[in-house]
C-alpha cells in the first residue's frame, strides 16, 4: 500500500524529529531562565522589562508561568513521539493497528492536559494584574483547541473501530 502523498510523509518524519529536539531545547532554556530569575532576580527581571516597582505578584506570576511551560514540555514530547510512531506505521503501509488507536487516545489525553495547563496560565495572568499595575501579557480562550481535543478522541475511536473491522474482515476471508 503506497501513501497517497509520499512527499508529505517524507517531510513529516524529519519535521517531527526537529520539533522533538526544539521542544527539549525550549524546556532547557525556560528552566535556565527560571533558575536565573532565582539567582539574579534584579538583573534578569530588568532585562525582561520588569522594574522594582512592578511588585512581587508579577515576578512570582512570571515564575509560575515558566514552571507551567516546563511542565508542558513532557506533554508536548509525548504528542510528538506518538505522532512519529504513527507516521512510521503509515510508512510501513499499515496504519490501522491497535497501537495507533492507543497512541491517538494518549495524544488526546495529552492535548487535554496541555489545554488545562493553558487555562492555568490564564488564571495566573489574571491573578498578576493588580489595581496599581497592569502588564502586557495576553491570554485568550480558544474553542478550536478544545475541538482538537475532541477530534483526537474521535480519531482514536475511528482507528480502534477500523482496526477491529479489518480484523473481522481478515477472519472472514
């Protein structure tokens, strides 16, 4: 069974591999920034545009957002590696396997986890604003991302059902 668009499939593997490395680097950079804010708070916050009069709520809020971003790195890694595993089964010509249904379900739960982290970031940003100080951080709710969570769960079920139907068909032939 040959893929319908081999060029897209050929590009997907290296792109996912690069994204996996970039995700790891991003996590290390954010961790480094978090550590720097603890070791050299005044100079790092000044470089980030936070002055001494901005208050500790803003500084701790920024640190908490960094922690949430660091927590998102393993979740993102899970999504990227599961997608890479699915791409490998597509390359092999056999995507409708039980493992892909499991992978898609795990991706769905992981995207849900990322969305919950995103809500937590929004709560932190809202809590950082005080009557005397506002900040330039923006946060928005997106229905599209929540629909992506539902779509991933539906696709997992489709793969599960497709695998079962294929096995039933193979058993009747």
